[in-house]
C-alpha cells in the first residue's frame, strides 16, 4: 500500500512538472525605448526616407533615387532592420500596454515590410509611398504615447498654408524624401514630410 502511495505521489509530481508554465525567454533588453528609437529605429527609417525624393529649386527639378545595386541594398537593409526592430517595441519593459501599443508597433513592422518589398523590386515610387506610410505609423504612435497633449493638438496645423514659409526653409536633409513642390499653391496634400524638429 505504501508503495502505491509513493508511486502516486511520484506520478503527480511528474504530471505537475509537465504542465508548469514555461519560463520567459531570457531577452537582453538594456536599451531604453528612447535609445532604441534613436539608435536603431530612426536610423533605419532615415535610410528609407532619405533614399528617394524629388527636389525643385533654382537649379531645376531633380530626382533622388538609388542608382546602384549597393545603394538599393542599403535601402533593403534599412527596411529589413526597421521591420524586425519594430518587434522589439513589444518586449517588456518597453510595451506600454497590450492593445494600442502592440497595434502601433505591428503597423510599423508591416509598413516597413512593404518598403522592403519595394526595395527588392527597385521601385522608386513604392519606396516613396511606403516611406510616407512609415511616417504615418510613427506619428500615429507618437501622438498617442510620446507627444504632450499640446503637440498632438498642434500637429495638423503644421500642415496649413500659413506654415508654408516655415517648411520651405527647413534644412535640405529633412525634405530629401519628400515630393517638394513648394509654391503659392502649397497644400497639405503637396507635402509628405518627416518633421524631425517636432520630436
């Protein structure tokens, strides 16, 4: 009888060990969210934004686009880095919640994947278009989680006609990836731009 009890106890212990919750993967996440943004995500996004664009100035109109395999590889690598790095935002302790934050990070990863596909296809227009989508994904998250309320409220007004002179005088590197046709007919639809000074 004692042997049966001992055997039962052993079986119970073994079964319990089989259904126990597995330990969390030992992720190494020493970077803060801001450091991850500044050192990994933003440089990767810049590699996409700055790779294509149209500039109109006193020298005429000109297109900026990759022209060699090496240049296209850099755009591809930037998109791949951004696509994968966006997932790092979902890890503890960076994740702010289990809903909106996760959706925003996933949106960024998915839009970066579109840029990756465009870079593989060497499609300049698609890289430009997905660059705009990436910016929208970033700003949608920033307005919700990063910017103070007054910045979020002011964001749409930055694209008004009254701010055309301000945007016209931005440093050249800020508007490299934009379709810039800054003139008296400026409208929000004319400008798709990353306003780094707003961060």
